[in-house]
C-alpha cells in the first residue's frame, strides 16, 4: 500500500466519520425541535390574537 493510497483511505474514513457525526447532530436537533414544539409553553404561543375574530373568519 503506497503512502498516497493510505492517505486517501484515511481521508475517506475521516470524511465518513464527520458525515456520521453531522447526521447524529441533525437528528438530535430534530428531536429537540419536536420536543420544544410539543411542550405546553410552545402550544400556548400558537394561540395569539382574538379568538372571536378567528371564528368570524371561519364562518364566512
């Protein structure tokens, strides 16, 4: 195995490892975002505005 080939193999393994870490970080961010959106505090923020006016818009 030549030094160049060995370097390329190591580089490929390092790139695969970094890609795997990136995917795990994205998965954790997705889990955190879903958990934050489903929390009771996040659900209360979704109802802003006048509820009576929104009912009038639905009946039109």
